[in-house]
């Protein structure tokens, strides 16, 4: 009998459960930051002036400056994308994306959720001034999605959370590729080659298993400056660095070292032996997990809310709302998020199941999957991110932000209603007639 993966059995790894708790909790801060940005823009009135304040760093005759919004978007958000890269590396090595069949279904679902919204948007905007914003409705906001799933409660089983987590990760990969390939105007070849050279240095360090955080930080900052200079968006740096960080399960030799250090401490509980035992435990955990535990809370609870605060502000006046109501940009985003995203996810997943290329947990029902697909239309963080890259006209930016707010709210409400009314209905997505296998006992890696 074949052994199923964690994703196929619908079980969540410890790392995935931790990720879900962090992302779901940050949804509250994300929503609060969006509300604060709207109140700041519409009641106080100095929102744009504040975020366009220049902040320049000087070292002798050398200076480097950006406005506050670009420090957030081009600087802090690199750490957000670093967290994404770490999660991709870990899940493809140890977690829910390990194994081809476990990956195919969410991958094709995510692909459909990228292509269909972009296509619907271009149906309304091709050839128009807002055509470049086709990337706005393609991405799912993982934090907001998981926050709404928390409201759904037991109607959203762990099997669906596994699938949606995997889908969101593949979705992030597609969004980052779109930013790198389609939202770069001019490329400074010399700076880009320098960035590639620095990346080769990092590959060499990874090959020889050299893990010293200060060295990676120095090279990473230099790589960020080179990519920023090249014209390619530095979000690519974050994802690339995250993918380089090694992920592995605890190895037998590491566990043996922990046991030896622990016994030594029990015999002679001195501070030195305690430090040795602590170091042995730390080294048994992969660099990926250690770095993720440090960065993920900052990313979820600080960086993303600050990013939303810096970008979600839009004037909600009679004039802007009337303009948005007739704007193809606004309607393209709303339709892409509310209609295109769930249709693309459902079609992509159906193709994977119909062809037998992929599978989902046997107990997952179509009503639950459709509800999750509806919630995948909640696009916020990356949608705002792409808006700032794709559009220069302030009126079009306002139309796009109103479309993002309206589309995300509608997608959240519709997805929640689907769970309430039809979450337990529909047959199994992939009935096999085989009994579910019991969980495999954990064993360390040789």
C-alpha cells in the first residue's frame, strides 16, 4: 500500500500550524491598518504628504535616499518576501508541497487563479490607460484569507487549510514572478550582473554549508542595493535569499549530540554545560526554521500592517466613488477578484483531479473547496503592492484601491456565505474508497 504524504492525509505539520496561527492573527492588524489609513486620508488629510517625506542616509560624501513609502515598499517588504521564500523552501522540502501529486492540485488551482483574473481584467482594460494593472487581481492575501477562515470555524476542515496554504504559496510564487518579469521598466545591466555575482557567492556559501547570519546579511544588503539600482524590483532579493536557506528535519547525529549534552548537563548543571546543551538543541533545527521563527512574527505583525498603512489610504469622496463606479480599472479588479479568482482556482483544481495528475485529501468536499476558492479572491497586500508599480496616474491609483477594497470585501462575504450555506454539501472532491491511513510515526533523518 502506498504511503501518503502529510498533504494527502490532510494533516498539518507543526511548522504549518505555527504559520497559520501567525498569519491568521496578523489579519486583525492588517484590517486595523487599512481602516486607520482610510481614516487618516479622509479625516486628517496629510496622508500623502507624510508618506512622500524624504529619508536620506549619508556616509561622508555618499548618500542614499528614498521617500518613506518607498522605504516601506522597496525596503521593509523585502523581509516579507524573504519570509515567503523561506516558507516555499520549507514546504517543498518538508511540508505540504512535498511530493509531485500533492503539489499538482494546488499548483494548477493557483495557476488558474492567476490567469483567469488577469484575463477578465484585460477584457475590460486592454488598450486603455489602466491595462498595466492586470497583475493587481491575481494574488491572494494569505493573512486575510486565514483570518476569514478563522470566522468560518469548524466548517473549514484542516484538509482545506492544507490545500489553501499550498495554493497561497504557489500563488505567491506567481505574483513574485509577475512583478520581476512584467513590472520592470529599464534594466541597468551592470548592476544586475553585480547582483547575479553576489547571488553566486551565496550559492557557494550554501554549497559548503557555511551558515553565518552576519555574512548573509552583508551580502544580502549589497544584493538589495544592486537590484534596486538595476531597476528590477528588490522583492526578488527577498524570495531568492529565502530559497537559499537550507531546510531539513532533525538528523540522527544532531539528536545524539542533544542527548549527550543533556545528560552532561544533568550530571553537572553548570552554566557552561547548559549553554552547550542549548547550542546543541539550536543546531538540531534547520537554519530555515530558525530564521523563519525570527522573521515571521515581524513580517506578519509589523511589516505587512505598516505596508498596508502606507498604501491603503484613498480619498472616499463623492467624486472618487462616482469615478470608480464607472472606471474599467475598478470593475476589472472587482470582477477579477470576485469572479475570476474562484473560477480559475476551481477549474485548475478540477483539471488536476480529472486528469489524475494531482489529488486533494479524500474527505474534502466540493462545497468546502468552492468556499475556499471564493475566499481566495481576497487580495490586499500584493494587490496594493502591484498597484504602486503598475500605475502612475493618481486617479487610476484611487480607482484601483477602491476596486481592491470592494473586491476583497465582496470575496470575503461571498466565501463566508458559501461555507454557511453549502460547506457540507457536494460530494467528495476525490473519493477513493480507500480507508484513511493512520499518521506515520516521526523518525529523524539519517
